[in-house]
């Protein structure tokens, strides 16, 4: 299967957009006055495949 550079660039752009949105959402959560049980926080944020890689 030949490498399609345009498709790869498009996918990379979508991934970047998703990570940017996750970063914005996580930063907004810092301003909420909410307490999370550790297990719930870990499941939804620390161990999640997207949020775990959003620095």
C-alpha cells in the first residue's frame, strides 16, 4: 500500500486538534471547585488514552 502523505498530514492535523481541545478542557477543569475521588479521576483523566498524553 503506497504511503499517502496528504492523508497522513490530515490525520496528524486532526490529532493535534483533538489534543488541543483536551488541553483546553483540562485547563478549564482546574478552575472548577470540584472534588474527585482518586479512582474516578485516575480512570477518566490519568489513565485515559487521550487525556493522559495531553501535557
